[in-house]
C-alpha cells in the first residue's frame, strides 16, 4: 500500500515514547558501574556483571519482533501492546534497582530491566517503518534520536540536579546506593511509563486489511516451532545491505559498551582522584553524569540536522563522519589530566553525542530501506543481535583483558572503545546503499 505522509506532530506523537525508554537506558548507562562498585565490585568484575542482560536480549529481541509482526488488536494495534508491557515492567525495575542490597540483586534487576526495555524498544523501531513512507523514514528515525537525546539528557543529569538543586545526599555507606541516585531512578520510572502511555494513546496503526502482505502473514501458522523456523530462515536470508550494516554494528557497540562500563569510574577515580565511598568519587560520578547529560543535549540538537546531512551527503557518509568524530573524541580522554581540566570532558562527550545521534538513526534508516514489509519486526530484532553479541563477548572476555593487559586502567578501556568507533567508521565506507531496494525485493 502507499502510506500517507505524516505531519510533524504525528511523527512527534509516535516517537515521544522513545524519550521514556531512554530514561531506562540513560540511568543505567550513567550509574550502573558505579552502583556495582558501591556494592563491592572490582574493576575487572564490571563487564561480567553486565552479561545476563545481553544474553537475554539475544533471545528476546527476535522473538518480540516475530510476535509483533503477527499481533493485531482492534483497540491496541500491533506494536503498542509491547510498548506498554515493556514500560510497566521497566518502571518496576527502575524503582527496585537503587534499593539493591547485594551485587547479585543489582545484576539480576539489570537483566530484567534490559529485557523489559527491549520489549518496548524493538517494536518502536519497526513502528517507524510501519507508519512512514520510505522518503520520511530518515525523519522518523531522527525524531527518535531527538527524543532519545532529551530523555538521556535529563536522566543523566538527575543525580547532579538532586544534589546541587535539592541538596539530596550523594554519598552512602558501603553496600548502599546514595539518595540522589535513588530518587533519579524513581523519577525515571514515572517518566518511562508516562512517555510510553502518551504514544500508546495518541497514535493509531494500520489494520491488517490495509497492509498489503500483513493479512496473509497473520493467517500463517503460529507456534514456537514456526517462530524458530522463521527466525532461522530470516537469519540465513538477510539482505546484503543488512549484512554490511551488521558488521559496522558489531564493531560500533563494543566501543560504546566500554565507554558505558568505564567512563564514569574513569572520571571518578583517574580524573577526580577518588576511591569508592569518598567525596571525590561521588563528585566525579555526579560530574560524569553531567557530561553524559551534555552529550545527550548534543544528541538531540544534532538529530535535527541529520535529515539534511543525509540528503546532502548520503546516509553512509553521514554515519562515517559522525562515528569518526565520536571515536577520536573518546580517545582524547587521555589528554584531560586532572580535575582542573575536567571541563574538557564536555568537549569529548559532545563528540560522542554526535556519533550517538547517528548510531541511533542512520543504521536503522538504511536498514529499513532493504526490508520486506511483512518481516520488519523480526529483522529489526535480528539486527540487534549485532548489538548484544559484542556486549556478550565484551562481558565474557574484557575482564581478563582489563586485569592482565590494561592492568585495571579504566581510562585505557575507554580509549580502546574510542578506537573501535574509529574502526567502525572506516567499515561504514564499505556499505553499498544501492543494494537496498534489491535486497527488499529478494527478501
């Protein structure tokens, strides 16, 4: 079918829920490693404590994509039921997380939180391709980046705001989480659920009768065996462009994970000179959250320019430039020095924000062009294999590298992450965007 072009506010409404989802991601990315250290984790143990979440995501993402392709409710639609269920579960986890009393509890809640976020997030990616014509998809994914940036900006800054505006304590005894982090997670839970509810109640979806191949898809056999068979078939028959993008993702995301694992501890320990439980460590943690917030300001501001840049330079070259800027920026953390030069972290994270804005939109905009309409959900889920597989590898093996090669240097780990983003930028140049429409036809 020929989909109608949507107006600005319609695209706004369908993307608004992504702001809530980013409260979940933003709070964990800025705070989880420090929470783990507060609960007694050593630097080399941090990657392993993130492991359960990607292992679950490896299963959850394609299954949710497969199920959402085949779901239809006259009241709730196809993708929106998953937005809502994921938001409810994620909000509960965000409330419980800062009350963790042991490492195993925090790691278990992170596992459930990531799984729940994925239940909401994966259908949101397919939602753009469902509702928008091809020439508006870059705008749709860029709008998602815009809201992701806003959500992450607020989420990352919340601990600093609670301490510096509301005078909430930023320190806690060993084995506990500071009150400013607790209240940040509580506010995040409310924001997550509220933003998703806004999209659920302000956006409608095309019913099966209006989607060319969806009616036939919904009549196909269902069940666990059929789902596994189709997921395996889809993996074996990925469009060529998707395979090229998958390689770029496979290198990009380990770089991001290393930043999320070690950036905040780097600032707290190696730049602010603190140790777990000290004022200097808490100040570094809060300052790192503030720079994360600034990164996400850049993310949502820069997202506004992405449709223009993509139309002028092409999606591939736009993504190459953004990744290169982000990678070089992260590597520059070695020249920050001590706390007196901590302001340069804002420059570094601005570079990361440019990369992050593109990572959240350009690969998906390129991918959507090569996917068949009746399998968008399942392919979006499979595409995220190439996010969670690198996280699993990093979680399993980087702890040993951290201990025996980098000798516990958190800053060195962040530098390796920057180098991986530079490599991903170079791999982006191998993508052939001309295969997009051909891939969609063959799939």
